[in-house]
């Protein structure tokens, strides 16, 4: 696991998972949202966004975390990944968590309601088409996230977590 893409609805906990996985595996974490949305929440241009994503996936080891944006180059990220993690949490949970973070900006809230609702079906279709040989993990609740992290933490050590069969 050297190139990890974490995808899912806004508010699913992608940033939290990325930080925890980065600590567990020692991989550098890149939050795409920080590159796309400047402080005033005005997105960068389509050409610049494509160039930023190409630059970010050029490294040998990374965890990319970020929502799908209007100009996203998801196929490029998926083709470069060796592991894809999809957080498939219920929409009501994701919307509540995202609303807590972005309630101060009405324009961002409108985008959140309109775009993020559609993001998971887009993600799943793109994975089926572009992920290639990547390991795909679809996590549907926090318990599955904890199990995934424990497997990732012991993978390099050669010892499976308790309750998991040996490879």
C-alpha cells in the first residue's frame, strides 16, 4: 500500500481516515480540498486543477483525500492508485457532519447539497472503469474503518490482527 485514494461523500470522514492511515503506515497525506478551495472558497481554474492533481500523483508514496470537485480528474487518480478506499456511509450522517463544518458559507452549503449527494454513484462508476488492479475497500460503518486500519497497521509487520485469518 503505497498509493492510496480515499473517496466518499463529503462529511464521511475521509480526512480523519487519511490522517489515521498516514500515522499507521507512514505515508504522506495530501488533502486535495486544500489545493482546490482557497480561503475564500472560490475554486481554481479547470486547467490549474488538472495540473495540481497530476503533480500530486507523481510521487511514489501518498494518500490522497478529497471530495469530488467540479473539475476532478478522478480517472487519473484511480489509475495511479494501488489501493482505493470508499467510505460508503449513509447520506444523512455525511450531510450532518458536513453541515457542521461549512454552515458559515451559504454558497458552499448550496454546492454541498447539490453536488455531494451525487458523488458516491459517480465514485463507484469511476472505480469500476478506471481502478485497474487496485485493491478496493468499501467501508460502510466506523467498525469497518477500524478493522481496515488495524489490518493496514499490521500488514507490513507480517502479523494479522486478532480475529483475521493469516494470509
